[in-house]
C-alpha cells in the first residue's frame, strides 16, 4: 500500500483547479486596494520617505 502523502506530492500539478490554496482577500482588503484616495496618500508617504533617504545620503558629501 502506497503512502497517500507521497502519492499526492508526485501528482501535484501547479496552477490546476485542485492546487488552489491561496487565501481570498476580505472585502476590506479589496476596498483599501482599490480606494484611490488611500493610494494617493500611500504614494505621497512613500515618495517623501524616499526623498528623505536620498537627501540624507547626498547631504553627507556636500560638506567636503
């Protein structure tokens, strides 16, 4: 008699209907991902964060 777990591993076909094992996003997650004002806030936040990092890195060499 063959071990069932070994058999399942050898017959695994990725991207098949049986292989779907992802979590579906909640309604709140879908809303946040598609809500344009929130995306703009995140865009501004991350751009300011990058700008701060760049200014810190470039400002160090301007004194010499």
